[in-house]
């Protein structure tokens, strides 16, 4: 298993037969505020992040309400994703690359009792 971020022009959805697919539109996430709202709604966070990156990371490294062992996050129209806040975009990519994806790949077993790794991949589609 190697959780990572993929940059793609076309995504063949037949590759995702046995997992959940969350598809978000980069056009709807051009600011930090829009990003948090879309992710909270898309992942069905129990409570909002209220603009807090720490809360976002807490929920993304919890996801106990998602029973699937494979999560595929697709951000279509990725060229527009956080277009109005490029600094925050770098922060979010760093969060996925250094915190969220490694957590679900292997760290979950040492942090959560009975925690099991998940495939968690992010696809940026233009």
C-alpha cells in the first residue's frame, strides 16, 4: 500500500470498485473557508472545523464513521483548487503528504487501539 497524491487528466472510475469515492470540485474550493465547508460536508464531519487546521487534521485522522478500508478523494477542476489562497494550498498538500496519508498507511495501528490501515489516495484532475 502506498497512499499518495496523483495528478491526472483523466480518471478511470472503474479502478475504484471496492472503496468510497468522494468527489469535490476545485471550482467550489477557491478559498480556505470554501475548502473547509466542502470537506466538512463531503466527509460528513460530525462537527465543523471552524477554520481550524488542527480540527481538520483531527477529523481526517479519525474518520471512524467511514467503514470502507479504501478512500478515494477526487478533486476535479484541480487548477481552480485554492486558487485564491496559494499559501494555504501548500499547507493542505503538506498536511496530506506528511500527516493524513502516512497516518492511514501505517501510523493508525500505533495510535488507535485496533486501528487498521486504509488505502487513502488523492486524485487531482484537470
